[in-house]
C-alpha cells in the first residue's frame, strides 16, 4: 500500500516543480451496476466509479477508482499514465500504461477466524498504445490496444494474460435543444484471456446533460457479438448519475504556487 501511495503522489510532486498551466478534471459516477472500463466485466451491484486526470502539456496521470456502495467495499484502483507523442492535427498518437492496477476478487475461505469470503487483490500492469483520428471537435475515432500482465500471482484462479482491442467512436455534445446535449460513445472490442478464443462485443455509453451544468445522467450497455471462449451476460447495462469538473491552474513565478484559473 505504501508503494501505491508513493507512486500516486510522485507525479503530483514532479508537476508542482515545473512552471506553466495544469489541468485537473474528473467524473464521479453513482450507478446501479458497476461496469468496468472493459464492459464485459461488471460488478453487478450499485457502485461508485471515479475517473480523475491531472496533467500538463503532453503528460497526465489518471487514477480510476471503483467502490461497491454496499459497505463501501473497494472494487478496484488503477493508476493510468499517459504521454501524448503526437497531439496536433487530425492524427493523434499517445502511449498509456497502468502501474499498478488493482482488482479485488471475492475469495471463499475456510477459516473460523475469517469471514466466509474475503477480498483478495490481483495486481497487474498494462501497456496501452492509442491511435485517434479527429474528424472535428465533436467526432473522433480511435483504436486502442491493451496488454495486461500480473505483477504477482497470488492464486491459481488469477488471470496470467489478457489482451483487449477497442475500436471506439466519440460523438460529443449533440444539441437536442438549446440547453440539453447528448454524447454517444459506441465501441466494438475483443477480449482474449490467456489462450482462450477471443470474444467480440459491442457496447455504448450515452450521456445526457445540461450545458454548463456539472450533473448528467448516463447509461452503459454491453452485448456480445460472439462470446468465443468467454462467458458473461447476454445483455448488461446500468444507469448512473455523474458529477463532472474541469479546472485549470497556473503556477505563478512569484510564490511558486498554483493559482486557480477559470476556464
């Protein structure tokens, strides 16, 4: 845990030592069914999913935090690192990584001194190159690859390799009325776990909100096109309430502190 806290705080310290403008943005989602960033995997219970991003220029750190609302049990915690190699023009290329990524699995135990089930962390690392083509401010198409490996094997059930390929479209803030917008993010993706046959799935996220208002309503839906060697729900969905923010900060030369700068 100390190592995770150190890795989480290190980029904040490094960014605070350089001049310029910084951004800090995030989205907090309360939902009836926690669906992960790979929509095939869901918690099946009311959850809190929080995405944050702190960065400057090309570099950002992006924590992803998930909790089950019942008992506020930790579900997962990932630290995503991202560097934009090419960030201007129509074609964009960036490289991402997760280090560490933690998913808590429910494990049955037979021990009179312990509960019937405990949460056991599976700790992984992921490498993630992303290619995007920007058609305009509202429409982007992207292709992402994820290669996941465990940092430590803790039991026989733990997955030793996982590959995910995602083709995603992002259609942002389509105006329904003068004040109401709709954003739509459909994806087609494949998942291969160890040596099993890859499955192919489709999913979409729909978000409806008011312009210049931090709250919105969203829904994630997932459906298999071909399960391959995998298993899961024939149809999975959720609905959630979001709170989003996007802040800018500027480090001043006079006192070497960060001052808030409205968007």
